[in-house]
C-alpha cells in the first residue's frame, strides 16, 4: 500500500490566532507551559546527583505521565459529560495548589526523591483530567479547516516554552536551587484560570438527558474499536512514542555524565529541542499540503532516530545541539499530524473520549517507555538504550509502508446528522428500558446482493460506533431476496442518543450507499425487552 495521502492545501499556520478567545488561551497556555518545563528541569536536576540517577531521573517523566495512562479514559468521559470550561478551571486551580506545596516542601528541605515523585504524580493527575477537555474545546474556538493549524500552534506553545523555559530554569537552579522554579510554575497557572473565567462558552442545548458515566465509557470504547481510521492513528502514535521516550528520559543523564554539562547546559539542550519544534510548527502547514500525512510521519520518525543516535554517539556539544533541533522538528511534525488527524476524525459527542485514548497511548507510552529505558540503561548503559531506541524508530518509519494512515483520515464528515426517522411506537419506553433490538428489513434485487452485503459491512461499523453492542445481517429463508439487519442497543435511552446525537454525515453517506441496492422502502421494527 502506498505510504502517501492526498490532502487539500492548508490555511495559514497563524490563522487560528485571529480568534480573540483562542489567542488569549494560547498566550496563557504558553506561559503555563513555561512554568511546567521549568518545573521539569528543576525536578530532574534535583535527582542527577543521586547514585541511582540513571533510574530516578527517567522516573520524573514517568511520575508526570503515568496518571494520564491511569485516568485517561475516565477523564475523557468526564470531559464529554460536563461543562469543559468549569472542568478546566477546577483542574488548573488544583494543579496550582499542588505545585505550591512542592515549592514549600522543597524550600524547607523535605522534598526527598520519594516525596518529589509522589507530588509530581498528583500534579500529573490534574494534567490527566485537563488534557482531553483542553483538546476537545479546540473545534469550539476555530473553524474545522483551521484544526491542523491550531494543533500546530498548541505544539508551538508547548515547544516554544520548551525552548525558553529549560534555559531559564537551568540558570535559576544554578543560582538559587529548584524552589524558585516550582514557585514560578504555581503562579503560571493563574493566566489560564483568568481567561477561562472571562470566556463565556455558549451553553450546549441538551436534547436528551446526560449519558450515564459507565454507559458513556462503554460507548466511547465501542466507537474506537469500530473506527479503523482512529485505530490506525493510535497505532502510529504508539509505534513512535514508545522508542522516542528514550531520548526524553535519558537526556539529563547524557548531559551530566557524557557531555559534562551543568543544569544550565541541560536547559540549552532542552531549549534546542524546543527551537526545533518552533521551526517545525512554522512549516507544518506547507509540508502537509506538499507531501501529505504519511510522508510527514516518515520524516518525523527518521529525524528523531537521527537525533537519538547523535545524542548517544557524538560527545560534541555543538553537534548535539543541532541534532536536538532536528529532533524537536521531527517531534512536532509527528505529534501535530497525529493529533490534528484524530481531532478531525472524531464527532463532537465522543471527541473528548477519543482524545483521552490518544492521551492514554501518548502519555502512557512515555511513562512506561521512560521506565523501561531507564531500566535498560541501568542494566547496560544510557548509550546502549539510546541506540536500541534508534533502531526501533527506524523500524517505525519503515512500518508506514504496511500501516499508513488511511486515505480518508481527516477528511471524514463528522458533523451531526439526525437523519433517522422518529420511531413509530404505540407506547413510549422509559429511558432505562432495554435491551432494545432493532430490525430493519431490506429487499434486494439478485444482481445487487453481493454489492449490498459489502456495503452492509460498513453499516455494521457505523451501528457499532454509534451504540450497537451486537450486529448481524440475516437472509430470510422464506422470503426471496430479503435481508434483515438486526442490532442490539443496551437501553432505550442509548438508542435515542443514536437517533438524535451520535449519527454523523459520514453515517448518512454509508446508509445512502446501501440505499442504491434496496428495492422499495425498508421496514423498521423495535423490540424492547420486558424481562
């Protein structure tokens, strides 16, 4: 299968900044990211002098990212069910409080490695609850065609902060220790909270009662399992993140022991990664329009492999800095491409849940990857661990020949479409009643049967994405040329969500393809369980 995809020309990389609320949130996010990167440098440098630094330093990344793996799915459900603005205000405020405690304990000398890692884990829990809601509000702030540019600008805010924050933190840690950088990070959350208070998010009209949490979690899982496009994006993210986490986890160890750098020098290396990401954000739109998603993913994997190999083998600071710039560009090209592709492939009703699974793969891959690479480095050496990572990144690039992103990635029409007719029932079931069995009977001319059955396979995925827990297509034994589609939904309430909220224009297109082969009007029947 070819590893290229056709895409439309992208809008300007800066177009989303024309939205006042997006611009204000982007600036506040940039300031907050500065504080976060300063905190990372301070935390990692606190552990560099420890005899077990090769294991402890990567655990900083594990402690901050593991909560996302543990809380990703519940946080996605929460972000889809409650007001995202209020959720973000609460989580940002809680994270500010957690970082303040870390600053106080560090200042009085009580931040042992165990205390440090525990507090970073708790702060990471706030980040886990924030991430799906933060990404899910992006389509509310900018038009759909600007989503790739918005994803790149979000990465720019993160990586621009990485370019500046570590260098500033390295200097501050050298002068006054890590307490000050922790305190500054606590203050950096204030801007986001203020902008969120000012933003008057339009109230969403509730056509149906809110989904129950466990039902919503199950529905999100079914959607992802039944969406080949989403599954492929998640696979590509895992294949890149797992080996790429070695560079992030072991960079401080290489900087200290192989390059003989101070905390300020380590900040320069992180800053070089950030500079590369900033450069990548400025050219992402043009590269995407010129080459397509799969070529960009190949470039990203190869570039990050090159940066990792140079870090492992070349003890020359100037060369390593250039390699980190290349690595930063590669990192942004890969993750912005994947993130934007996922946002464009998710309908609104399940967007936060889908993005939470992406966060689970991304942050969980970093957390477990950092732990594994730390153990590999402890058992062998940091250089050996980085070289193994380089080989796996090269394999990631080659694997695009077999597992590219689907051609329709990012081009699906996921706007809502309530195209199903109202059920013509003699009584109104209560919302919890069920399971509900839906039977739809089709008559098909004999020459069209093969094409009809093939088209119904796409209907199967559509029904499962929107709520069906079981689906089968039957041929009538008594009535010639008659087929009966049967699918089961857990409750009447969930079937109403199928009708009103969950159907998209893409589902309508799938059903219209089936209609080409159907003679007459299909017959529809609903069976509601009574015991």
